[in-house]
């Protein structure tokens, strides 16, 4: 599914918030990567984010 830049920002932000509150990470990432936004972007790039967008 193709997302707009606004949907992408919302998805990555929501997933980063989940990760920062202790949600399990769905992708392997280096130990030096500690920023939840970077981890969420990595999940987004690999199409592993468990968040979808409902459109009318």
C-alpha cells in the first residue's frame, strides 16, 4: 500500500511511541541504535510495522 508522507509520519511516530514504552521490536537492529524513531523507520522500511491506515 502506498502511503502519503503524512500517513508515513503518523505511522512511524505511533510505532516509535510504542517502542519507547516497551513494545517488542519486530526487526534486528544494531546495539548502537537506541533512538525509537530510527528503529521504527527501520521497521517501516522492511514493511514490518503492525499499523495500517483505513481509508474511505
